[in-house]
C-alpha cells in the first residue's frame, strides 16, 4: 500500500510540474507575440514609404499623367505662348522626366521586375513624346559632338550626315561638301551640346563606330536598335539603357546608377555599374564590374567575366563612381526565372581562354551621339 501511495504521489507531482511548465511556456509565447506586435508597429511607423510598391506606383502614375497633360497643353497653346516660355516649359518637363527615371532606378531593388520594365518603358515613351513636341514647338538643327582621339584608325565610311546629323556650317572647297572630320565645332554648338548632355542616344544605326567622350557626371544614354556597331563610352554616366542590339560590341566607362538591358543578341558588353539588369537576352558575353549581383530574366546562353576596358582617366572615373574596387560579383548572377537551388543553366562564367583582352579605347575614332 505504501508503494502505491508513493507512485500516486510521484504521478501527481509530475503532472503538477508539467502543468506549471506549460503555463510558463504559454506566458513566454504570449510575451513574444506582444513584443513582435510592438516591433511590427514601430517598423511600420518608421519604414520608408518609398519602399512600398503600391505607394511607388501611385506616385509614379500621378507624375506620368501630369507630364502627359503638360505636354498636351503646350501643343495646344503653341501659337499663344512666346518661344522663351515654351522652351522653359519643355526644359522643366525634361527635368521631371530625368527625376522620374532616377526614381525608377532607385526603386528597382524592391520593385518587381515587371513594374521596373513598365515604368522604364513609360519614361522612354514620354521622352520620345517630349522630343517630338520640342521639334514641333522649337525647330532647330541637330548636332553631335566629336571625340578628341588620335588618328590611328580611320573614321568609318558611313556618311556622318546621314547617321549622326552633324552640323554642316563649315564646308570644304571641293564643291561645298561638309567635312565632319575637319570642321571645327563653334562655341554656340558646344553650348548646345552641353545643354543636351543629359539626354543622348544612338539608335537605328548599323555598321558604324561611335565614340563618346565626357567627364560630365549626370548624363544619360540610350542605345537602341543597333546592328554590327561598336560603341566606346569614355566617361561617366548616371543611367544607361540598352535595347535591341544585334552583333554589337559596347565598351563603357562607369555608370553611377543602373544599366538596363533588353533584347540583345550575339553581342559583347563591357560595363561597370552599381546595378545591372538583363532581360530577354541570349548568346551574349558580359564583362562586368558591379556593386551588386547582376540580375537576369528570360535570358539564355549568356556568359560573364571581369571588366575589360581602359582609356585615359578611367581609374579616376571609377573612383568617382565608387567602382574602383573589384568585388567579384560579376560571377554572382541571380536568375529571376530559375528558383531551384542548383545552378541556373541560362548563364555561366566565361572560360579564361575565351575571354577578350582588355580593350584599349584611348585611340579609337568614331561618330558622335545624337542629341535629343
């Protein structure tokens, strides 16, 4: 009997201790939930509203609609406004579009890929509409600027007046034909170049070499629908858009913001940037120096290697753009369309024996960019 009483007593004590343990665990869990709720509320109060996709899209849509209305208003009142007022109005719209473009670039790290692409497309469409409106409201000649390269390579035979719209004020004596290779750039033209330095593009060209020299921080450049072209960018950019390239070679100095690439095939791109996003691209080699992991999507058969471009002053440009350090992230590619734990089959590192040597862009000659 004494043994039975002892067993019952031990059993009761175990049940009591078990109940007390459960009660303590319940209190601890309740405390954790309360603390988590408090932290969540504090995070919501202090979070940056710009990191909300809905907030971004709402603000972006409002700014887009505002620019569209302002453009339509300018075209409707073109006969009632002075040229000076029209120019000021268009300049303010250009600044707004640049701000919107930077907004998209800054938000690209938290926006879904689709929203990034659609926002970029919307800005580029508005830029095209602004360029069309400017041509209609304030007609003026096109221009381009030339590089100061040494005379090691001849300028391509493609007619400069049909590919870059160079100014033809200076003419040779042989029948009055302009000579873009010898014509000096006037002070007025140089000022026009400086004013448009933030909005440049090369588009719809083929079988040509283009060279851009600039130490002006804040420029933007778009390359679109090029075939069999070589492009040398000896200087800094803030934003770089690349679209519709076939069998091209691009050698670019540092980009302080982002590079957005879409629809490229059979090409070689040498780029240094804080962020690079690659979309719908195939059979292309990338030589990169980056501050974040490159992003690919809907992309196949692309290869990656370290940055391979040089020109006088490049090291200073890399330092100014905070890209002097080799991070090794060129081979840490994120494939947004490959969610498995194993390596994506859509990209690979370039074998050493197949990599190009460092391209020396110091003596290259070519055509300029088109001003917007």
